[in-house]
C-alpha cells in the first residue's frame, strides 16, 4: 500500500477523549496505536527491500555498478543513504560511490558479517555526518558472507515525516526510545541519542525504566517545571518504544525554588546597581546647571562619578558634535578630542535627548561595553551635550552574581533580546550573538529558547548544550526575568541541570 494511503487509514481525528486516560484531549491511545503501526510498517518495508536486494545475483556479484540501481530505488523511497558494504569494512553509497571510509569498527559490524541482520543501530553517518539508524542485511554466497546491503535512515528527515503525519496539537509531544533508554527519534533533534534516564532527574529516570520494561502503558514524570503525562507502546519491528505525551500542570523540581530565589536576588542586585549608577549620573548632570562646565569643574565631577561607581570603566563629557571633551580616569585622557559622532548611541542621544542605556558594542579597548548616558539640557530645553559612563557588563555581572551562585549548581547568563550575550557562565557564550554565531548552529533547543526569551520578558524552559569538560550533551533547565532601564532590556537567566 502506498505511504499516503496508509497515512489516511491510520491517522486519527483530534477531539475525542482518550479512553482510560483523562489527561489527554485527543484519542491518544488510537493515535499511539496508529503511529506504532505506521512506523512498524515503514521499517518493515525497508527491511524487506534490503532482504530482496541481498538475495539477488546482482548483490552476490559484489559489483557496485550493478548493485547501485537497486539501492537507488530504495533510497528514493526512504530518507537515508543506501550502502553496499565490503567484508573489509569499505563501503559504497548511492550518493558518493566508493567513499574511502571504513565501517569495520562499528559495533554492529562483527554481527553483520557473522550473518546477523541489523535492525536499528544508532550511528552518526560517516559519509554524511547525520544522526542515523542503520538497517543492514548480509549478502551470502553459500555459508560465506561476502558483503552486506544497508540503509542508513536519516533520523531528522524520518522524524519530520512522522511529525507531519501525527500533526499533534500544541502542548503534545512524541518521541521514540530504544531498549537501552536512548532517544532514537524526537522532534527536538538535540535530544536524539541522549539517555533521558541519565539526564532528567529521578521521576524521568523511573518513567524510562517503566517504559523500556513494559510492552505498553502509561506513566507521568516531571521535566522542565511541568508534569508530562505519556502513553507508550512497543514497536514489534525492533523493540523500540513509541511515546506520546501531553505537557501538563506546573510542577517544581527539587532545584527550582532555589533557582527562582537566586533569580530574584540577582535581578534586585543588578537592577539596583544600574539604577544607582543612573542616579549618580543624574546628580552629576544636575550639578552642571544645564551648561557645559569649565574644565576644572568637569574633571572634578567626572572623577567623583568614577570613584562612586566601581564598575564604570571611564566617564566622559561629550559635546553636541560627539567630541569627547574630558575623560576620567587619567589613563583615558589621551582619548580627549576624539569623537563618537558615528556611534549609534550618539545619534540616539541627539535625536531623543533623553537618558539612555545603549545596546552592547565593541569598545575601542577591545571588549564588549554599554554606555549609560544623560543629556545636558538647559532651562529652555536646549541640548548642550551629554555625560557618558562606559560599563563592561561582563565584569560587573560576574562580580555581583558570584556571591549568589558560588558552590551551587546554578549558572547565570544575561542576554539582550536581540541575542547578544553579555555574560555567560552556562555554555561559554559571553560576547557572542546567539542567533548568528556559527558555534550555535547545532544548538536547536538553545536557539528555540532564545527566540522565546526575545519575545517574553519572563518564563521557563530547557535547552541542550555540549559540556566542554567531557564533550557530552547535557540538559539545562532555564528560568528568566528582565532587567530594564531607560527602555533597554536585559534577559537575566538562571540555568541548572535537573539532577545533581
């Protein structure tokens, strides 16, 4: 039966209550059964095709140009790479021909060339680099295995096919785990090849044990601050479990109350420090009486301002043309007479003539900085210039945050809504642009979370990143809130693992 027709027969209509499972507002048991049948049928058809190819004289000949057309037909029907493997581990692919790569060190290879079929070994494809599951059938001549035909199914494309078929409502999820508890398929691809029992805390670990030990059933676990209610069923093809779930009511994990407490403390501390600097700056500008002061008055005022605020790098008096007339401390005086007329924050100051906190930018000193500025305006409303504080957020945030998170599992990071990471102790991102930096291209869940934080002033979520100490992917729970001054916002985030 063609796949399209099969989908029409198997997929269900939403809106009916799940029999025996009050958490679902779709017919989840029917959905689970239909999708299990769909996946079993899909994988079985692929395996049947491999068996048919393996038993042809063409495959037994071992001649690649003759084998290739049959594998091309298989690859056209399945999102993956069709292969012919030689006894020494060298192999051909439909896309590349002879790859020059070798599979002899793969875990499944000895079993395959001992005559065993492979029904789902998790791999990173060496020819494509994609997360894949390998299905393979030995090619035999008498009692001797002379080669093998294989299909490396690309998991990303396969999960898209299943997701489109399921079309689950918002708030639902699905995934597949194998008999060892490793994630095989998941719409959030960062979770593929991870073991949730090792990453997700006690309740998720217990749920995974239940899922892999039973043919079918239901369970509930806590993850990312929510109860998740799931139904599961075993695939007959290869002992995997298909799980369909609904994200339910809020449920704090053991670490979340402390995370919220730290978040609130840090928000109060950082906001308080910024507003203190803002107040000192306003007092300085008020002391000028709406005019540019004489040099001695300006230098004394800037020096006092600098001494009052330990996180300020320099203080500057700037005229209407953007010329830096006077700077303190003395180390910055050589920059006097220079101008910032081409800086974005100078344009904004000239246009709005209002106190402002700039977006971050690369300062001439070579570090990311922000400028806190107040205009000098006389009693008639005439603009005469501004006073600017140059602040290095990374240093300020680290010093203020460290007492709150020292010797804890919690890590803070701060991001502008546009994606510039001002400070990060969670994944080494300080100074990077989350949405543009190539180093984040594979961090799907982190980018998803960043999109949410760009739009929402507060919230909670989760993401996956690679721990640099052991090069393994780990799950982090994230809570965030907003620090705001003069319409400029920073997202303050506290992240932590859902386990210790």
